[in-house]
C-alpha cells in the first residue's frame, strides 16, 4: 500500500495529528459505493491536515446488504466509544410520511444526539438533515408536489466561515422529494448560508450542544453524472409502473447539446410516444460539474472549523 494513503484510500499530508472523521453511510445499495467515494473524495481534497476516516453503518438498512460483504465498515455501536473531530451522516432513500416514521429513526436520533455532544462539526445530508431538524427542533418535513431536481441557482445568504470564498451566486445540485421550509428553519435559529427564493435553502447551520450542526439539503458532493443517472433510474421505474411519480428531467444534468436530446426524449415518454433510450453512458462522459469548485470551498470551510480543536489538542 502507498504509505501516503490511509486504509480508506485518503491521501495524507505531513502533520502532527490526523483529523478524525466518522462517516455514516445510509445510502441504498444502488448508491452506496458512489456516496462513499463522493463524500470522502471531497474530504481528501479539502482537508487542511491529514485525515483518519472510519466508516459506519446503521443497523436498519436495505435487505440486499445482507447478501454481500461491506469491507471497511463497522456497526454503528462502535462509534459511541470514539471521539471524532467531525461526523458526516449521509441521506438515504426516504419512506413516505413523517421523518419519525423512517425505519432508521431511533438509531438516527441516537446517532445525531451523540454526534452533537461529541464532535466539533456534524454534517447532516438530505434525509439526515431533515432528521436533525425533526429531532432537535420538532420541525417536520413536507412532501413536495414533484421532485425537485437539477443544478439550480443559489445565492449566498451569509458572510461566515462556511461561505468564505464563495461567489455571491452559484449553482448547486438538488435532488429531493421532501423539503423543510426556509421560514421554519430560520425560526428555529438556523443561519441560512445558501438558498433560493424558488427552490428553498441548500446549506444552513447552528450550534447544537458542543457541535456546529451543518445541514445540507442540496448535494455539493454529486458527480457530474449523478443527476443524469438518477433521471434514468426514475424513468425506468416509471415506465415499469414501479414508481407513481412522473419523472422530472433535471435542469443542467448534461452538456447543452445533450440536454436538447434529453428534452426530446422526455417529451416523447410523457406523450407515450415510442422512442429509443438515449445513450446515457455517452452523455455522462460529456457532463461537467460547474459546482465542484464551490463544493470544495464549502468542505474546506467546514473542515477548517475543526482545525482549531486539532491544533489545540497537540499544542
């Protein structure tokens, strides 16, 4: 093994003590490996000091996981004897109804309470963000009339460490069926960092117990092709009558020339007109991520917040 690389594939730099990050992956089998790579690549690219990352699983997961090994992952009970500097909790496939009715609710609530009493920064993504506001603030999510998906324009709403170095306006991927209204987030004391009048908030935070709790309702970690392949999945499910929601074509999910092709395809399937599937793999090769520099900046900023704790512990 390359001595500059950790067991999680993260490159290290010279330093006195590693930044300790706990990563809890709640994604279903179809997105599990991609989520790990996306989140941990951003951590590796932006950490100001070396990183030690331990990966964990909640006990309530898709049954398909029992059929295959998950090397490198520990049961969530192992996390409670550790003291990480930061905790990342991914989203997952949401079930209908209130957040408290999710199969993983009890374990998620226990995890988030522990994390906010232990780590300097807790990053809760998508479903985990909605779980956090339900747990700490009693605010429930609402089901949107249609899936909100696309690379959508956002405005920076704060001048804080989390938004340092960001332009006033930027695009960021969104993909969700549920939402927590901006006005309720603000009334609960969260500071909105990225938001849109039309699409709601993307990043918000507040102090909870010993931690800076960072909520990410958007997906800065996404690959250039993430929304494209989600669209392909949604179309296939819809055509197979496995999903009742009419698929939405995500704006900005492909290069402009390919978007025109996808728009024609989308119109045809909605009109029940026979049409050949586009070559999604080829389209994916041409997709770009205009948001990647902004994603790196957001991650660099929240990881920088933890650096003081690391520096003081080795002083």
